[in-house]
């Protein structure tokens, strides 16, 4: 059975029958999730998607009812209080608990719930007369849980990270019962947000009764915090079976809406140990402002909910439950549906191979997706090229975005699991930090080793088509052809799960010649990969290096303005990306979101000191190159962001805002970087003596590309034309324009510029500041504003998934010189390549 046959719904149904919720799932998608048409959303572990009926019915609710502050006693306030109390009950009912057993404390999210426990737990430092408290946690824990360590250790408490193996293998019969009441806290996730592994819920009672390590080794009273945020998104949780003392959850992971609301479920028997020091509105039974006298509220929820709760969001939770049960019938159905999708994706991805027989993916999982009781709807992996080398997760993320596939990459706020699965030592983690890698950035490889991975996760509205599109995307973009499947492994997975009752039995799968294909004896690919272009002959003659074109982009993400001679200012080419367009909320617009920006053709007219705004069908208008804020009341200072950096800008007035809004069809404004604001380059280039100041560019002052490199990609695109989706073949200038460079050079071999640490153009010396990582924006045709998958597809194919093209540069002007340099097209270039 070949890969395409495996990627059919009939094959999926033969492997997993518990799909959907009794009706036509596509009808549900069409009615409730029409906004995701064309999107393959696979990041449900981060947040799931809300159904349209949820927000529609919620809006109708708050439109026809008056909800007052629940701390008042008027009719509208009583309605709020009654509704909030009903939601609390609904939450407990969902987790099979009662108000007699548990209380629901609303918080701003799961992290706030965890923090509440950390701040209120009665940590006891060691003393001569008594043992001190311990805070113990599984290393496979979310950052928010590990963060309790800071609070605990600050109070002299011992922090003890452990693995599941230690907890179970070091268990022993505890000593004689004692009267020691030293409080200890053990925390673990019901489900790993990294790998989807489900940890035994029986650990709760095992720790509470001191049968498991480390509770069996330390006298006192052990409490359990069960981090349920990841688990409850797609799985049922029965608190009768695992009566954890503290259970934090976030509702957006369950319903998609509302965000910014979570809860801490507290076992009433354990609530009494929590001690607050701060008290906010509504938490006091009585207090005196003139002396230190305070009596806490008797009700547990009132005691810990400082101030007025987010009551309208809490009301939305009720509509979340209504929609969830109406659409799916309950969490058991969701668990079966989502696990089946994850299991199927795991089977195919783990069996997928390059044409040379090497596996395509390194999957990070403890088991083999044997059962929904041990594995959630999360699949974590890294892709590998045909040589067995890891492909950086940032490259995968960029290509996925091109296909409108939404995944998550990095370490997922779970350093412990990331280190364990990727084999990263503590020393390597420190070295990675010294190399510039921090949590959440795009540095995916350090010394060839991955710093994170790719995660796909499923939700109750996920479909087989989501799996199919994702698998086809991997095969199309990252598999050296022909695509092959490890039939032996696939059959083993099918057989193992069939034996456990999870899948239907199926006859053994053989390859087309009747024999099973083994991993070490696969046929070689019959189709050679497209790597012939750009092969460099070591004896080839170097031509002359010249600067052929100079482009400035006065307005970030708008059209290019070609110049022949142009001044070099302190931030780069004068007026390059000095302005940008922001939406009605002040967020920077780019061609990723608004491709028609490229149709705005700004020109800088130095003699008249004006920036001209031009576009087809629009009258030309102008704004001054130098803002004089005192002349225009509509010019105001504002804040925005560029590539994560805060920038201070000056609004350019209502005329420009109206012009851009009319052309783009949405409210927007033109802003310019404030002349008094300094933004420094994040990474100082090697050899740079001082910080480099930037305009509104992404990374560096200049971007340089090589015509020879662009021509190579164009040829590769032509060779792939037979496999293209009918896209028109792009000419050379069209390809060059998509890379939006400032400096275009000619006379060198393809990608030779990647190895130049320095170069001189005319009389100006430049320092290389790294290669430009590309995204789907280069798919925007700069003449029409239409989107295509090229040239990103061909660039990725040629560079083995590494989608970099062009070199960032910074200039080195003579120290103390106030003279403005000028760059001229046609200037000779003197490269300074690395020594051999």
C-alpha cells in the first residue's frame, strides 16, 4: 500500500472507526467553523477554536440580560451572582465533583491558579524541632508549575524534581504513622503538553497516602497539585477517581472562548491550609483600616477571588459547556475522535521515508500511541532530511505557514521534556543561551543540534482532512522523492493496536512486488533530487562584482522605489522603511496579512521634501519627509511593534490615513519612526565596535541579494513546473522583486555571497549580519498583489528545507565622520570571503 493510498479516508476508517459524533462532521464544520475554511489548524493544545453558536448565544444572552456587579445586591447583581454560582456547579459537574467536595476559584488562567497555590501554600522551612517542607514535581512539567520552585525555595523549602520512574520504582511501604503535619506539595501534569503522554491518575492517591516516592521517604502531610490544563482539552477527568487537592484549568483550552479565564478547583478538605496575606475587595468578612485586624470570608471562593470576578467571561463558560455537549455529546466522544486522528497521523508519519529509505521524522513519544488512556491528541516531532540531519523547526513552521497549516514550534514552555526527548544536557542549555537562544525565538539549531521541535495537536472539530493535508504537506515539501513507506513498521503498529482492540484487523500490508520492505533494504529512489543547479566548479573563474540595482522601501511592506544614486544615512539608505502602515488597533500591517500593500508605490522626492503616495486608481498625495508635529494637530506620538521591538512613531495625519484606508478597504494609518527614538539591532555583527541603529526594518540596515542566486531559483522553478499548481512561470525580475532587497549585485556565483563576512561597495564598507530567513511573504507578486507558493517551494527544495535567501548587511562609516556617503548603481564590489 503506497503513501497516497494510505492518505485516504477509506484507509483511515479501516484503521479507526470512532470518528465524529454520530452525524456528518462536515456539516458541523460548515455551520460552526466556517471561518477556518482553507486553514489547517493543528495547534489546539495552545488554544482550541470556539464554535460560532457559542459566541452568538453568548452575545444574545448579554444583550437581553442586565448583569450587574455581583458584590451589589440589586436585581441585576443577584442575577449575576446566581449565574456565576450556576457556572461553578457546571464546572464541578463536568469533572464529576460536588460542591461538598470541591470549590471553584475563578482566576485569570491556569498559570494564575498555580501561582495562587504557590503564594498561599504554608511552606515550612526546616528547623531543629521539625522537618521542612518539600516541593516535588515531575521534570515533564509546564514552566508555570516549575515556577513554584522560586516561591518555595525563597522560603527555605527543598525543591525536588523527579521522573515517573523514580516515583514508581522507589516506592516502598511507609514507616509507622506519625503525627508530623509538615505540609509538602507534589505536582505533576495529567497530560504532558509537550508529548501528549498521559500520566497515571493513580499517582494522586499514591502520593497522598505516602505509598509512592518521595512521599514514602518524608513524613508529613502530602498534597497533590494536578496540572489538568492540557488533559481536559480533549479528555474526561473524573475527580472521584483522582481526588487531587488542587486542579488548575484554563477554559480557552476547552472551549476556545473566553480567553483570560481559568479556575483552581480546590478540595475543601485541603482548602484550610492555604493562607493569604493580601486581601482584596470581596475577600474579607471584616477588617479595620486603622489597625491590623482582618477576618477572611468564610466562603472559600470569596476568600481567594480578589476584587470583582470577570463575571461576563464566567457567563460565557456556561455557553461553552452548552456548545461542547450539544456538538459532541461529551468528553469521551471527543477523546475517541481526537485520539484516532493523532494515532493515524503518528502511524503514517513514523512510517514515512525518503526515497533512500531513511525515516522522515524523529517522533518524541514514550510509547507508540497504544491507547487513549495513555496518550493524548498531541504529536511532537522533528523532521529529518535524506541524510538523517534534523531540519530546524523554524523552517518547518515557515513552510507550514505557506500552506496555511498552523502548528506550534519550540519547547512549548516545558524545558524538562524538551531536554529529555532531545537529549539536551544542562550544560548544553547554558551554551545555547550564550549562543543567543532564548525561549520563544527562532533559533532552532545550535551546532547542528535541535533546540526544540514541532508539535501538532487536535481538537474536537479537527477532521481527517486536517491529517491528510498535513501529511501531504510533509511529503511534498520535505521528502526526497520517491516517497516510500516502511511497511514493516506500519504493519507492526497496526497489529499492536488491533491486539489492544483499538483498530480493526487488517491483512498484512505488502509492497507492490509482494515482499515486505525492511528498513535496511529499501529500494533506492528512481528520481534524482533537484540539486544540480548552482553546483560550483572549484576551478570556475570569478567575474566582476557590481552593484546593479538600489531599491528603497520608504513605507514598510509597500512597493519598492528604485534609485541610481542614493545617500546613506545613520540608519541605512536614507528614508528606507522610515514609515509603516498600521491597522485600526495600531498593529503593523505587512504583506502577510495585507498583500495589496505592495500596490502602494511610494516615492521620495528630495527636492520638494515630500513622500509621494501613489496607487492605481488613486489620486497622488504627499506627506512631508520631515515631520513638523506643531503644524498638524492630527500628528500624534504613538507606540507600535516591529519584530517584537517596541517602536515610538509619529502619526502622519488624517489625509494619509484616509487615502490608505480607502485603498486597502480597512481602517489604517500611516506612521513614521520618531526621530528621537533609537532602536538598536538585536544581534551585533561580528567585529562591530558599537551598537547598530535601525529604522523600521526587520533585522538589519540593508538586505543584499545576488542575481545569480535568483536566476538559479528561477531555473529550479522552471524544472518544477510539471508539478506546479498551474502557476505562471515567473520572469527573472519578478523573482528578484519578491525578495525585496535593497542591494542587488551581479557577477558572482549562486549563493557565494553567503560566505562573505565583509564587502566594500564604492567607498563604503559593509559587515555581513547573517542570512535572511524567508517566509510566505516572498510568494506575493509585487506587481499584482496575488499570492503563490513560489519561489518559497523551490528555495526550500534546493536548500534542503533551509529557506534563507539574501544577506543582511550593516555599514561601517568612518568613526566621527558627519559626511554622508552615497551609493551608486554600477559601483564595483570588493568581497572579502572567509579564508579557507
